[in-house]
C-alpha cells in the first residue's frame, strides 16, 4: 500500500520541469531522420504540458487523447508505406513517448516516460556513432537520471540540486565503464537490424542510366575512409571500383548475372609487382559492394570476389565496417581470354544507328584498338563539355548525346564510349565506383563522399586484358586530377540538397580547415574506439602480459571491488550522521559568518533569542533579523505548507551577513 501511495504522489514543480527537459533532449538528435510531423507532435505535447504547468490550460479530455493516438498511429503507417524497419519503430516509440506527456501528473506516469527516455537515448546510436553524439548521449543520460532522481525528492529543493547529485552518482561509473570497455570480449550481434528504404544511405545503384550519377553529387554523405600504409597514390590513380555492368538494353547498363570467382585461382599470379596496402572504413550504405583500388590481390575472408574483379560482403552493410586490403596496380586481368569468350561484353541492342556507323568508319580509318580509342577521346576533347545538368535524351540516347546535346556527366561519356567500342567488336563494360577523394592532412587519411561517385569504361585488348578508359578525363581533366569538391563546386547543382553539409566543403578558408579538424577527430574516434576490438588483445597483452582467463577475471573484478567498497564506505558514513535540515544549516552559516564580529550563536540560544540579540547590536537591521526568526519559526512550527522555501531563507541569511560586514 505504501508503494502504491508513493507512485500516486503528485510531482513537484522541479521534478516536472526535469521531465519536460528530458523529453526534449532525447528527441532532439532524432529530428534529422524522423518524418517532419513527428518533431511537430513532440513540440505540440511539450507546449500543452507547459501551459498546464503554468496554469493556463487543463489536461486534455480522454476523447481528445484517443483521437491523437489514432491519428499519430495512422500517420506512422502512412509515412513508412514502403516497409517497416528501425526508423518506423523509433518513430512510433517517439510518438507514444511524447503523447504520454499529456498524462504526466503523478510519479507512476513519470517513471514510464523516463524508462522509455533511456531507450530512445540509446537508439541514437542506430543512426550515428560520432564522438559528438557519444558525448551528447552521455548528457542525455545525465538529464534523464536527474529527472528520475527529482521525482523521488519529496520536499521543495533548488532546481539544480538533483543534477548535482546525479553528477556525483556518475563519478564511480566512469572507471567501471572504461574497465568494461577494455576487458569485455566483443561478440557479434545475435540479430540483424533492418532499415527501411527511407532510412537508407545514398549510394551507388546496381544499374546505371546516363545521368543517374548526377544524383549523388547532391549528397555529401561519407562513403568510406581510407588509410594507406605508405605514400598516398596520386589523385589521378585513385579509381575505387565497386560495381561492374556488363549488360546494355539500349538505355541502361546493368549486371544480370554475377558469379563468384575462385579465390585461389584469382590470386595465383599476384605475388610480384608493386603493391598498395590500405585500410577501409565503410559507412553503412545498406548495400553489399566494397569499393577497392585496381586490382585487389589480398582480401579478408569475410569478403567475396565477384566477376569483374569486384568485392562484396555476404550481407548488406548495416553498420560501419573495417577491412584491410592490398592492391596491385600493374596486375593484368583477363589477358588469358580470347574474343570468342565474350558474349555479354560485345552485345548491342537495336538503335543508335548514327553512332554505330560513325564508329565503324573510324575503325576502318584507324585499324587498331589503341588508335580507335585515341580517336574517341580526341572527339570528346574537342566538342564536348562537362556539366551536372545535362539536357534530357530521347529514345536513341547515344545518338542524341553525341550529335545533339554534347553536354553530360561521367555516365554519358562512359556509356557512349562503351557503345562505340562494342560497335566495332571490342569487348567493353562499364565500371561504377568512386574517383579520388579529399585528403585530410590532420589525420593522414582519404575521405571519399558520395559526390565522388564516378563511372568509367574497361575495354578488353589482346595481350593486355582489361584496360581502363576514362573519357571524362578527356573532357574535364580537372575532375580526375583534383578533388571533386574543387571541381564540382563551380556547378550550381552541387550539394543543392545539402546546404548544411556544404558548409566548409565549397571553397577554402577557416570553415574548411575547421571541418577537416572535426572530421579528423571523428575518424580517430571511429578507428580507435568503435573498432577497438581489432586491437583489444594487443592492448590487454601489454597490460597483463599473457592473457589468461584468471588474469582477465582479476582485471575486471578488482576495479569493481575497489569502487564498490569506497561507495559503501561513503554511504555508511553519510547514513551514520543524520542529514541536516537546510534551514538549520543556514542558521549555522549565519553564526559562522558573524563569528569574526564576535556575534556567533551561543550554545542553547534559541533562534528567536539569537536574532533579537543581533537586532539589539544593529537596530538598523532589526527588520532583517526579525524576518529570519519569523521564517524559521514558520517552517518549524507552522501546520501548513505556506512557509518560505530554502532559497528564500538562504537569500535572507545572505542579506544579513553582508549587512553586518
């Protein structure tokens, strides 16, 4: 019965304010990935509860709350019609969490809100894991814990007192957190979290229609980061191949069949020649492709080789992943094949007759594969321009591009080049991936964003195998030799849908350097904290010597025993002395403050007599001294709750001490 009565107790003003602040701080980081109406309903319920708090409005009727629940639930379903996932789950949780605000009146309701607040704060890491979000989530935990403590304080206390207590409670938690982080073994999750399409990151598609890649130039989302073992390769050689497209239907390129490649067979001739070792940290793109430099010769066992010399994960990337790879740029791929083994790479559907005739004419004039390719690149170099906003193309896309618009992006040039090569029987395919990247000189790593997406051509030449041809380099050499941000920033469409992310990317100056510093700090966090499990054994070996089960148990238990012992001793000490009343503490403070004047309180002297003696010494302060005596007696002996608060009484004491000085 006592527990039930405690749960039905009305919240104090301080507790209610901390409740409202908790709701705001835990929902704030979710705003970027929730439907716009969800933050709106949170603000609506917060505003309504504030109006109730100040006495302007009353709690809504039951029928109104029922309507709100129905409308909010239906809105969540309509917002995620393409399929459920973690985003829809979090949206539903936040909506229900905010609607509960309209019922917060007693402690039982507050407990429900705070327990859900912990869950919403933890769910932030499903969407972002930056160091700044880690610190912010820690702040959220402090605020929610403060609200939890405030609802268990019965008397009126200053607003920040519960926060101070919570900070003191968190002090012994930090060393235990560090010990658990260092010593607990990492295990793979027992389940996989599915993200709905609306939450998926922008990335490459497994099909390409000329003009599609311009979509990615509107996004500054990070695709991956790369750290090199030696000197960074030149910008013009950083071709990160991700998807190979063999099949052409007259408008779009795709890969209708992708087979696995035997790993042992693929690596037989890859033990000589210059190599590039590097480490990738991939962002969760919900895709399976792994961008890699030409040509991969060493891969982790969890990756698969696919036809076209590309790498894939066995399941979509739903969390940040780290891989160590080795590339050999001089490796010859496909040289053992013959013309007869290509069917998909030379197939052309009907259409684009003008281009086909021109290609055959050039082939008769040149006669060799190398000369024919040079003729194509010279043609692009003289007559074409590079743009992110090309005109639309008709049914014969290649004909329209080559002889009418002559303005396009990398997808246009690679598609037209591959078509012309196939027109004369040269096997050709499209490769999509990323080109270049931005070098961060603070942490010495390469940052590749979605706007670095690129498409190029691979042609099969006798005795050489697959050879890269990038017609974009013939039209706009700057796109290959410089960072994409420097070249694409001249186009008005560049990052036009990401105005906030574009700060510091377009142009140089203070903002650019600040962005590089922040991104470098985040990179160090991703590499050393989020992927600590790659280095955990080495660090434990440095600390413990030989890592055995008993040593690991002692490493974990000893810090816990020390912290728990100190905490219990402090609790025993505090419980031995009864907590002092705050009003009595202020009287003691008054006595100590006036002690230098010889006006300290005598042993056995009542507060009323003490204040009367002070008034006799300083008649001009008789009113203040009398107010202290009256407030004290009102708190100690009055039968109602109309007495002064601790804050009011403390201010009166301060006024008296200052006046006597």
